[in-house]
C-alpha cells in the first residue's frame, strides 16, 4: 500500500445508465465523503448485474450486449476480460468464496464455475424474465425473483449434484407466490441459510420471509409501487424505496409493528421517511455499521442519509439514472496496485458441461497463491483448497485411481461377506440354545 494514501473503511460503487450526455465510465468507486477513488470504463451495467468477485474483480453485465465485463480492482480503467454469454444478462451474482457465478438470461439461470469456465447448470422454473439474483452470505443458497411474481430459493448443492445427470430437472427448495405483480428487488440478511429475506413488488407490498422454511413472516402494504429494498446488518430496520422518490423506514422491533407504509408526497420530514429524490428510487444499500443509507434514483443522483434522523448528508450527482449501488469493505487490491489476485477466471462456456464417463467422480482442487492462508481453520475466508466438480486430472492418474478404488471395493465386499456369515452363525447358535 502506498505510504500516505488515505484509507477508507468502506467504499461505495455506483453505475448509471448513460444517455447522450452520460458519463464515460461504467462503474465508479467513491468513499463515503463523495470523493471519487477509481473509475472503470466500458459499456453500461444492467440493474442487479454489477457484483464483486471476492473483492478482487468487478463483474458487469452489459445492458446492450451479450457480454460480462471483468475488471481487476488493482488495474483501474482497464477491461481485463470480456465473457461471452448466451444472451443479455438481466441479473447476476457471485458466491462469496469466488467459486461460482450465477447469471440470468431471460427466464433461465446459468451457473458457471469461475476457475474453469464450465457451464455447470441451466435451471428454469420461472415463466418470465428473472429480475433479481442473490446468493446468501455463506453461498449455500441462491434466491431468484422475476416478472412472473415468483420468488424461488435454490440449494446450490442440489444444483451442483445435477452435473453428473445433466438431463434431470433441478427443482427449487421453496417457491413463494405471495406477490401478485413483478418483483422489483430483494435483500437477504447476513445469517447464511438461516437469514431472513425481504422482497418488494409493484403490487405495492413488501414481504418478510424466513429463508430456511419459505414461510411468510409479515407483509407490509403501501399506497404506491415499491422499487427497491435494503436492511441493516442487525435487521432493526427495513428500508423501502418507492416509485415517487420517497424512502420509508420500517421499524421491525417497534411494538406493535406497523404493517402499513405511510409514504406521501407532502415533503414533511418524519422519523421514518426520507425525502429528497424526485423520481423512482431504484437502488438502496446500508453501511456495515447500520448508520448510513445510500440511495440511487432515476433522477440521476446518489444520496447518503443518516438513518436515525432521516436527513441527507451528501448528494453525488450523476448524468444518468442510477442502476446499481454496492457498499463493501475497502478491498486491499483497490489500494495496493501490486496486490496479485488469487482467483483465476476462465472464459465462460456456452455449452452445458457434461463430464466424461471416466471422470464423473473425479475432484480437482484449487490452490490459492496466498501462502499465509491457515488451512487448519475451516472458518478462514480463503481456504487452502476447495472441492469442485471438474475433470482436470490426467488419464493416467484417472486409470490409477479407478484401479485402486476397484481393489478397495472388492476388499470391502469380502469384509462385509465375512461379517454377514459370522453374524448368521452366532444367531443360529443362540437359537439352538
């Protein structure tokens, strides 16, 4: 890290839909004081299609092309790679461990293994375009929502199990059909598979779900379509953006819980209402400490709010409608240009990956370049190896492994037969007695 360089604890990433007078960059990194730290050029990001890959790369699904732009955070203003996709991306997210990428093309969800580029699965249970995709904080589950009003919860392990049976249909773990109009946004808490899930829709409702069971916990009614949603880390508040530009705060620990969202256009400040945007609020994000709310709207502005007082403390003007907002702890690779990524990205394949017959049970390991990784800790963010579905071993090693396995199976069969015969003898002896 360069000496004397200002270090911010948390960064803000924004993208906008540039028009004839738009910015000449795709995404921009800011500190929470509104100072620009880095810009990444090339196209415009689709809404819900901008994400970080383990804080080392930034991926952007483009609005008008069937491409994903990839930038290394340490290489500013330079497109590192372009990944060709089967169609235009409508939503995208990556697992926190950097192993898998999920991208929606119309109503289908594609799952790629990032280290090999293999297209592991194409799942399709939606009837119309998918609008939102989010992985849980532990990467164990994927949540999708679409214009067909449905919210689906997928177990990633089930999806990966189908790699060896590519023609079997993967079914979602939970199907939620309480919304009556397209779902516009969703937010997942920080408790992995035991998180709570919040969804908003143009049917003027915000719904709180239990992710593990798919149970609807509470429904909040509004007087206008809802366009965005976020929740603080401690899950004290739900922040809801509306089509009119109003942002409403729902207090989850207030007794009794208000199930009606009273947003109006009077402009009068209240303890639960944020006024400042003149058009639809399309993006929301909350800082890690839960004190600040960042919003982006169709009025070409990004606003930073104090959550307690509902007052705007900073406005960052853009030249086009805001499509994505991300808040993240400051990546080391953004501050240190000499930092080398530990993740390998291969071009994404467009054909479904089908393992060869002699390689369907093989497992490859990915060794990280970081020599300081503690492999004794299973909770370490960068584990020394990860089991993935692949067939990268040589044919010679594969044949040797198969031969050893066959010998082991024969040995176990002999042991089982001996145990069976011995147990029969003892049973008969006890009967005779």
